C-alpha cells in the first residue's frame, strides 16, 4: 500500500499535531480509499471488457475488427501513453526530492502526452464514423466504442484533474495535502496505462490477428 | 407474563386462518397435482427437499420457543445464567456439521435430478415424440404442429402418453412457457429455440400461462391445454386440416401485432415459419470465424462466463 | 402558442388517472405547506446550516433514515394499491399499464430507495460510535453520497408526475426495457435514478471500509470489534464488488436507449441474456448487502437483551464473510429456466445451497446467546425474536427454490414472491426496525413508547404472515407474478383476499409506528435518556451521552476487550467508589473536525439536472449539469481550508452539561 509518510517533518506541520493525538493519518486514509476506488473502476472496465468479448463477433453484417483497425496509429498512441506514464513517474520522483519546478514541468509534459493520445483517439473515431462504422452499426461496434471511449473519458478527466493539480502546486507548493494529490493522480494515470495495455491487447492485437 | 398472553392471543387469531389455508390447499394446487411424469418428479423433489429441510427447521423452531420461554428474565427463576459463556467447540461443531450433512444430501439429490430432469433431455417412451413449436407473441401463444402441418393460437391439444417435444421461441419480449400440471417452465426468447420435453399421463383439461412479464396485456396469456387419446387427437387434427383457414405470411404479420386473441386454429402455416421467426433475431450474431472462443464454447457447454454468447449462435445454427 | 404549450404539457406531465391527479394535488399541497412553514418559522437558514450542508455522520444518518421512511410510505402505498387490485378476480381498480408501473416502482423503491438508505442511515449513525471514531473516514464524501442518493431517489420519483413511470419490472429485463418495446421516458428515469444513487452507494461502501479498517479506537483489534461493524464491513465489501457492475450495466442499457447501441437489443447482434446475467451479478449480492447488516444488528440486540456475551463470535464473523463471498457465485439461480444446461444449473444450485450453511450457523449462535441468558422483551428484542422463526422458514423456502428442477415449477410464481418478501421483510425490514428502536435513544436522546411499539410489532407480524403465507399457496396453484388480474375459474380468490387483508394490517402497523414517533417527539421531555445507556448496553456507543455530542468522544476510548463498555461497567462495580475508568484515560485535547460544505448538495443538484436532461434528451440540461459538476469538483479541489479544531474549553463545557469531565 502506498504510504504518504515522508521523512521531512517540516512538511507535516498541519498533520504532526494529529499524530500526537493517536489519530489516523488523514492523507494515508485518502490514498487507501483511492486504491479501493481504483478497484471498483477495474470492475467497471471488466464489465465492459466482458461485454466486448461476448459481442465482438456480432458484427451484424457490418465491418469486423480486422477490416477496421489500423495498428500503426494505435501503436503510436500506445507509446504516447506509456511515455506519459514514465514522465508521471519522474514527476513523483521530483516531488520526493522536493523540486517543485521539476515536478510541475514533468506533470505538464504528462498532460501534453495525454492530450496527444486523446487527439489521436478522436481522429481514429472520426475516421471510423466517416467509414460508416458507428455505435449503432452492430453490437461489436457498440461494445468497441463503449470500452475504448470509457478509457478515453477517464484520460480526459485525468487531464483536467492534472491541470488542477499543477495550478494548485503553483500556489500552495509541496504540502502534505499536495503530495497526496500528486500521488493519487499518478496512481490514476498508471492505472489508465495498465487498462490501455489490456485494451490494446484484447481489442486491437486480438482483433487484427 | 405479557409475552405469553400475546402469544396466546396470536394463536387464537392464527388458528382459524391456518385451518382456512389448509382447507384451501386441498384442491387447486396445480403444482402439487401433477398429470405427467415431469411434474410428478418435480413434485416429489419438492416434497423430499421440504422434509430434509424440516429435519433442521422444526427442531430450531421448537428450540427457539423453548429458549425464549425458559430463559426469560423473571423473579426467582431457576434456570442458569452464565453471562460469560460464549464459546463451545463441541456445540459449534455440531451446528456447522448438521447443516453441512443435510446440504450434502440435498446437493446429491439436486445434482442427480438436475441431470435427470434437464428440460432438453428426451423422455423415455415407446412412443415417438410429437413436436410442437411454440411462439410467444404479444399477447398470445402460437402453437405449430410441423408434423401435422396445423397451427393454433391459445389452444394446445396433445395426445396422452406421448412425449411432447416443445420448441420454444418468442417474437415478443422474453416470456416463459409454463403448464403447471405437466411440468416446469422454460423461457421463450427471441433468436433461440429452447427445447422442453413434457408428457401428459391422463386425458384431461389443464391450462398453461406465460410466466414472464411481457407488457400491458401479459395477464391475458393463458391458454387451454387438452390431452386426449391418440384417436381423438388424430380426429381433431383432421378436423382442423379440413375446416380451419390457413395461416398466411400476411396473417402471421397481423398476429405479431400487439393484441389479445381468443382461440384460433389454422389448417396450415407458411413453410419454415418457426425457423424464420428464430433466425430473424439470431442472424445478426453470425461471423463465427471471428470467434474462436465461442466455437470452443459450443463444444463444451460447461463454462458459465460466456454462456449466453454461445447460446444465441448455437440455436441459430441449429435451425438454419 | 397556447396550443403548443398545452400539447407539450400533456406529454410532459402524467395525465389521465384520477389517482394521479389526487396524488399531484397532495404532493403540491405538502410542498406548499413545508415552504410556508419554513418561512414562517424562519427556519431556512437553520435547515441549510445544520442539515443540508452538514458533514456530521449522525445527522447524515438521520436524513437517510427519514428519507427511507418517506420511501417506505410510497412503496407501501404502491403495495396496497396492488393488493387492492388483486383482492378479487377480474378487478378493474387499476388499468394494466398503471399496475405495471406500480409493481415496478414498488420493487425499485423498496430495495434501492428504502432498504439501502435505511441501511446507510444505520451505518452512519452507529459505525463510528461503535468503533470509537469521531467521524467516518471521508465526511465530505459521505455527505455527497447522501445527496446523490437523494437526487437519484427524487429523479426516480419525479417520473410519477412528469413523463410517466417505468413499467419493466424492478430489474428492467431487455428486450422489454429497450426502445423497441418501451419507447417512453419512464425507463430512462429508472436508469438515471438508480445510476445517480448507485454511485452514491458505491462511495459509501468505500467510505465505510476505510472507516472500519483505519479508524478504530486504540486497542480495538478487528476481533474485538462489535458484530455490527463486522456486518457493515462484509456488506461494504459486497458493495464495492457488485455496484460497479450495476453502474456499467445501466450505462450499457442507457447507451442502447440513447445512442442506438446494440448491447441488449434484439437487432444488430445484441444479447439480452447478457443483461440478465450482469444485472443479477449485482442483484444477488445486493440482497446480501442489505441483509448482512441486519444480521449484525440482531447480534448486538440479542446479546444486550439476554445480558450475555454473543455466542460464537468467531463463527459469526467467518459466517458473514463466507456469505459475502458466496453471494457472488449464485447469480444464475435467478434464471434456471433459461436453458443453460444441467452443468450450469447444477453448479449454481450447489453454491446457492451452500449459503444455507453459514446462515444456519448464525441462527444457532443467536439461539445459544439467549440460552442461559436473562431475556427481557423490549421492542428491539421483540423484533429480533420475531425475526428468527420468520427467517428460518423463509430460508427453508429459499433452499427449496435452489433445487434447480423444482425451481422450474416455482420460478416467476407467487411462491417466489412469497419467498423473497419473507426473507426481505422478515430479515431486512425487521432487522432495521430492531436497529432503529434499539439506537433511537442514542440518536435523539429520548425513548419511544414501548406500548405503541408492541402494537406496531404485532400488527406487522400478523399482517406479514397473513399476507405472504397464502402467496406460497397461490404459487403452488400456478399464479404467476405481475398478473394484473385473474379469472374466477382459477380458484385463487380466497388466498388473494387473505393476502390483501394481511397487507392492510401491515399498513396499519406502519401508522402505529408513525404515531409512536409523533408521540415520542411530543413527550420527549418526559422520556429523556439522561444516562446515555438506557438498555444496559455493551458497546462503546452507550458510554457517551444521548444524543451523542457532535464530536462523539471527548477523548478517544482505550479498548481492551469485546463488549468493552460492559466490561468497564463490571470493573467499576467491582472496584467500588475508588474505581478508575480504564476506558477513558486521556486528557481533553483540541478535537480536529471537518467543516460543513455546500458542495455535495450542489453537486447532486447538478447530477439531477444532467440526469433529467438525459431522460428528456435535452442536451443543454446535460451540458449545464455536467459543467456545474465539474466546477463544483474543481472548487472543492482548490479549497484547502476544510477543517478546524474544537477548543478544550468548548468540549469541557459541553461534557459538563451531561455530567462528565467536570474536573
């Protein structure tokens, strides 16, 4: 379990008092709660994956995965997202060293890579719709758009959240609260990366093969 | 004191009700008055499992009454009071053990009967089964007799002592086909033809119903079931063939529209009507070459996860 | 222009039935009365400050319970309307479509908007007090959960007057719930009402898991925890594993209806059976989610009123955890008749039967807690004793239903209806009532009238058996659920008549309860609980004043055993005058508290607006709602000033008023 305890007592001004009182550590609880949330999100994705696996053969006479997907673009987006996960990790390292400027830069870079990923996804979806492969074409496409789209939606929410965190860092600096916030967004971001690996494998790789 | 009074009072209120219930129970209990081998076995199964459960339940009820009575708090009571007694390995082993034994016995019975009474399993009989194709429509039942070439609405005639092979589908929301005195129900689902074997052991009039909600006039989906001798059945078939109008494709389209209907008989029906009804919904799930997973599933029907997926494909193919 | 408005209004508002007009008028009058009353007594500010924006778990709990009672009223009226329609063959009291709406809303409201909030209410008011915590782990999230539930419930209930109610049954099986057969907006109200409140439920699940695992008082190891928090933990574990499935499934149904997707449609390659599987993967754990806390409540009560330690504590814990896990492996027993084959049916029949084992063990443990105890029969205990035979027999019919081939005959019949009402009323409702009566003095600081409570209990019980025992018989007679009427020749009249009489008795029982509460409020001064421990309780909540102060515990308790408060009382008794408390040893210190926030109620209002927009396909509503939601979240994120400290003087004076911490 990720812990928020840090070696620098100076940063714990607000919390140290509580710990004297035998209180549970608030920020640690929040991180723990976020882990549980992530698990519930796994189940939501799991349900969409299950629906996709059940329905992917039901193409209703329309185009199937092999005809629709172009792996090249997808591989580029995969690399973008993987790279963003890496920069997000660098951001947390910078934070642990107390380097606010570096932290903000790495986070901003993560957000830019994420935005590029979303851009590519939107391009892909528009392209598919122009080819006539829409949500209503077949059960396969309904499941495809829902699964991939839900991941995209998560990334979008993550982007807004990340911008909010960067702005707060600018004004508040690296406080215990901000540390926890950066920890959670980075958890979320890595989580989305893992989900994407599954999407990439189940939807795209297994689709074209 | 107060509690005893209250219990007595309740007993006085409940006794006549129980008598009334018991009186009502004797007739009309379709499920407990089987007229065919399937319903009879299902009734027996209910009785056996009830008795097995009662081995635990009745003592527990008596024990509850005894404990509540004996250990009530009152002046000068003689019963022991042990406020810290909270654990006894022996006792707890007993009441983990007893339910485990009972449930194990019941489990063996259940598994055996589940295989024995699998609805799609043909009945053992010297007679060749008669096929009846059942379609749930909003809000009526269409029965087609492919071997006789006739069809009926809301009326089912069958010869007694002959296994009936029902093939059940829906051109409506999901329904459930149920004739309580002949045996348990089976869902009627679009895009699928479910198999259910039933048989009537004696001539008589029964009824069936749609047991799963399908909309406004769902409550009108009762149909009459009559089992007759083979000779009477053949006589009836001949009459229908001679005197009733034919069911045309156009007529079927009319029939599909939401309405409630009286009984109807038809001397013939469009060829392959039932198969077409099934495949019009199943066709969309084609493209099996893309589904290695599901292909496997069709062979080994053990898996539960993607069961529903294989279903649609499976029965569709069966009727193409 | 006028014509346009008129035609819009006749589509928008539900019209045509005098019953509905009557309800409209009474709802309108009540609302006006509330607004006028609040304004006259100048209570708006108080309402906003003390209740609508509160993050105090006790107040949130009370709001949950109050909402649950309102919903119990509505669901109960639905039930009585149905029973009236069925009282005689060929009745035409309700039109079929209206009847279909009523059984749908009855089911949804009773499970999701009555049982769930009642349960969350009890979680909220008692879990922190029982584990010696000052609040839940995430007070802001807790408030948000409540308001999301409330927004969802209101959205669902709105369908009564606007647009039309859903009519596809409480689980809305497709294809009937798809546009093809169900083009009205009722089904969309269903989706969004449940979706919004379901997200709230999910967050409550997370909140209480963290609360229980991380916030127990010093010394309270898991195996020293009272049984109620244990039951909450097992229930919350089931929540976090099952509610995401509900969220995802409803989202898919929504996409089918809104965006033309083909998940569960008959055309386009959809698969309605997938919905039935998914919804029961949530639906079955859901019934265990609501019954497990009732088990916890009964355990607390049976021990308190037998004046004896709970028998077989560990067995109880293991049994609950086993039930929680097994509840995920039984879903297909709800559709043995789908023709999945003997293998599947046998598997699910077996797992279902297995649940009977831990459940049976719990019953034995309750019995042997009473064995060699000193039982008294206050109302909470009456409900507990009423529950045992009820649940045992209900469990018996449950085992019968699990025998797959026999289920072919029981399925969708009144036998099934009787069974699940038997266990849900006998288990869940009796349990929550028991809990409410038990903890009422702690919540409000006064006791309720026992005499009226006993009348309510007996009316509930007798009404219950009269209502549902005949329904077993009706099931065996072949009567199927959801039929709006039946013919004379079926012979179902007598049983239906008895059943309706029973339902009416339960209605009267509810009135007794309302009277009891009104009576209690009126005479609250005379029945004040000054001890804080009216039942001679055993757990920590009884060690503090009634009602609990807003910070709960002046100092955190030091726990060294199960039933710590009871042990403390024993120690004090033995120690005589010079006995020192071992439970409360620390000095008073400033207490860290969360600040109230208006953001949860605003966020929920935004969800309501967005949900309403989705129902009617009004895109600008959706955009407004979602933007509002985003703004609220950002506002909350940027606000780092969310807590404060209560000074020692304030704690001391508050405690002194209840005769504690005087030095």
